[in-house]
């Protein structure tokens, strides 16, 4: 290119200088400065004037073309850099003749479509400008006349003047941008601090940051505390990842793993050119990662995850983007940590509430002043008072005792006199009845050793007392049951020894029959006790043998049918042929059915005893019913307990140990079956047992 050293002698540009100053002093927008400069220079010089400045990423030029009459055209040039970059590199005013310029440059650069002869061009900002503030640009006079008021020297002075206004405008723009970013960060921080829901935090993050940074997407990966893997939050991954499992990368793997491991931010503007980039998520989803800005999420010098901005829409990520994302990462990390702690607290609260609600023991919590703060359902039921009448009341007034002193026990607990204080007492219920309980007490201290709360556990002793009573009844019955047959055996044995039946064979046979029958009775009792001992020792277990029920019933039912007939009862049985087998223990199944049928015969004074067995391919149903004395409704809850005998049986003098139904239920459940009973006092009883049939 041929450089033109001068057009004419220097002229006075004071009027243009003053005019520009008056106009630009009020313009704080860079584009407004460019438009005003193009207009004033064009009209002052009566020459077509072009002002061009590149965008922030220097990918293209915003251009203002002004005619001498003030007509303005604003456009964008993408290929102007072919010419203007050379001008900016030279850093001084030059004159280029069009026909001395390369043909390729003339064809490709929009600038060379305007002149006929040449261009007088000046770079912007001029050398005294702050180049990291004002982006590169140029002021061009198209085909200036020889007597043009501006020459190289005057343009240089004008360039310095214009540059000062451009610097001011871009500084103002940067200040406004920083203020906006500060506002965004402040709003995001405030929003984060006000939210304890991770879902709301991620929604706020996605909307605000994606819009501010002008990126395609935002992602968050959290460090798994167990494996140290980075697990990305699915809610932020976008629709392409919707049907994929959660994205997980190992510590140190990929950009995210590297940032989390090193604890330092990273800008990658060409993802696939970076060896650290992990492309598997792109392959699985079809998403294409182009650029990544990744910063660590740090809480108290501990990296809890990473924050990524992905695919900037208007160019490459830069340091300004990094500063903004780092400013957001601090409040975000704190918000995520607080939200997770909040979730942990809620989970712990639900766990404690569930424990309180599900405990069979009554729980009472009171403050150091003795006021009740919490009770559970078990205590409310035990005291027969609703929770609302207990909470907020004085514990010593609400817990009234028939025996023992709960008030003194409270003081013992609060004085920390004992390690494990307990009180056995009877407490009054809301309806005036009382119940025996064992109260255990403890306290909770704060960091300074002061008692914050006292907790009292009320254990209901009624069941234990009932078991003790049934145990005493059991031993009483056992003694009675053993004494009667032993006395009978002893009496007839002495009669035989004394020769009372030596001459009478029939009498001797009758004596021996009584001895044999009473011995069988003793043997049955001993066998039942042995079975109970095995059951308690868990020796009777469900084995893997196939039990043929038809064979079992053929062996079991005939002797029982004879016993029922001897008692004058009608005995009927309907056993389906070819019943499917049961996987289990034959001895246990034998005891189950024998106890049920024997009980039906024992408790039926007149009428019938019926045994039915039917099956489907999946299930076997056995029904044992009678027309006996029935079971009182109040006895149903305790029917299968050890040693329990109904008051009706005791009053009628029907012998028994109270162990038969307990053993039946235990045996049925060990075989995966179920047992139900329906009964009406004086009308009879029906037991229904269901077992799963053996598969195959």
C-alpha cells in the first residue's frame, strides 16, 4: 500500500474540536460517541466518513457510515478486519490508494467497496488510549479531497481527543456492567440465603446465571462423601439427559473431577482439544460441549462440588466471566451446604418422631422447670389422657401415683444423683384406674453442663404381671394335673400289690387299664412340656422335607374320632384326596392338627366336631370347627399366649396347661402359614389354617 504523507497544509480544526466536545460531553454511550463523531467529521469535512469499532470478542465491527449531508447508515462488517487489523497494528494515520491495494483484500473487505480512489484512515483508540478498555476500531475518510480540512497531523490530534471520550464511554459501560453483575450476584446471594430447598436453589441458579453469563446451560456436580465421585444434579442437566442415569465421574476425571480435586477454577474454550475433557456424557446424550467454565464449590476449605457454565453463546469465556462465576460459587456452596444440613435435620427429626410414635413405652419430655413439652401416643394411651391435656402442664401434677412418689423421682433425676434412676409405681389413669409401671429417667445437657431437658420412659408392667400370674397358674395346674394321675396310679398299683384282684382276672385287667390310661395321660403331659422346651430353644424349625398331609391325617384322625365317639360327639372329616405336600417338619404339623382337634373334642360337651381340608395349587386350607363352649370376646387378645386359659375353661374345670394354642400358632408361623379364629360364646369355635403348597 502506498502511504500518503499529506493532503494539504495543516488547517485549524478548532471549530470541529469545540463542536465535538460540546456534543460528546453529554454522551456516555460508546455507540453514541461513534455515531456523533462520524456525523460531525462528515459534515465538517464534507467527506463520507466511516467510524468502526469491534465488538467485545473482536469477531466483527460495528460501523457508522455518514454522508456529507448528515445521512447516517449503521451496519456490521465481518470482513473489515482484513484491512483494519493492519491499520491498528501500524498504530498511526495512513492514506491508502485503492488501486494499489491487493485485489484479494479489495474483494474480501467491506471497506474497499466504498472508495473510488483511496482512504485516509486513523486507528482507534489512538496511542494515548487505554487499549484494554476501548476495543480496536478506526476513523476513515472516504475519497478525501486535496483541500480537505483534515490531514494526517490534524487527524492525529483529533484521534487523541476522540479516544478520551471513547475511553470514558467504555469505562462507564464497564462500570454499569459491573454494577449489573454485582446486583445479580447480590440478588442471587440473597435468594440463596433465603432458600432451604435444593430444588428452589437450582432453579434460581439456572435462571439467573445462565441469563447473566449468556451460556447454553449451567450444571452442578456434588462430591459423594463416600466414594468422592462427582455426581451431577439431574435437575440441571436438560432434556437430553432426562432418560439417562445420573452422570457420575471419578475424582480427578474430566474437567469437573480435575477442578474438584485441585480446588482451582478452569477455563476451557475448546473442550475436545483438552485432554482432561471426559466426553462420555456427550456420547450418551447427543449433547455437544464446546466450551466450559468450571469453578469449585468450597465450604470452609472443603470442596463439596463444582459449578460449570457450558457453551458461551457469544464467543469464548474470559476472566470477567470467571470472576462472576466465582462470586456466585461462594453463596451457592453455602446455600447447598445449608440445604443439605436442613435436610439432615429434617430427616433426623422425622426419625426421632417415628421412634417416639412407634415405641411401645410411654415417653414424657419436660424442661428443667418441670413443664411437659413432648409426650408420645403410648404415654397418652397409658394415662388415658389426650396429648393436648398433657403438653404444657406440670409433670408432677399430671403424673399422679398410687404407690411411689413421681415428684421426688423427678428431683432425683434433675439432681443427677444416680446413673440409671428407676421408679416402680402405680400411676392413675384419666378415668381413675391405675396401672403398674416402671419409670426410667435421664437428662440432656448443653455444652456448659446445664440440664436442658429430662426424659422419662414409662414401661407398662401389666403384661409382665399377667405373664407372672399365668406362670403361677401354669405351675399350679401342672401340680394338679400331675398329682391326680400319680395318685390314681399309686392307688391301683397298691391294690394290685395287696392282691385285691389276685383271684379276679377281670378286676386285675381293669386296674391295669386305669394304670395304663393315667400313665398315657402323664406321658402326654411330659411330651407337651418337651415340645414347649424345644420350641423355646428354637429346636423346632421349618425343615425342607415334603410332608404328605393325606398320610398324616390318616394316622392322626382315627384315634381322635374314636375319642369323640366315646364322648358321644358326632365326628366328621372331609379330607380332599391327593392334597399337595407342605415343605416343613412332620412332627410339628402333627402337633398343630392334633392340638386343634383335641381342643375341639375337649371343649365340646355335645354336638359335632368337623375337620375339613381343601387345596388349590398354591394354598392348603384346613378348617377345624366344633359346637363347643366357645371363646369369650375378652379372651381373644390373649388366646395364643403361653399359659393362658380362658375363664370359661377354668370355671368348668376343663383340664389344660394353656400351652396348646401357643404351640399351634408358633408352629403355623414357622411354616409360613396363617391362623384365624371365629367364635361365639356358647355356640362353638372355628380355627382356619392356611399353608402355602410346595411348588413343583
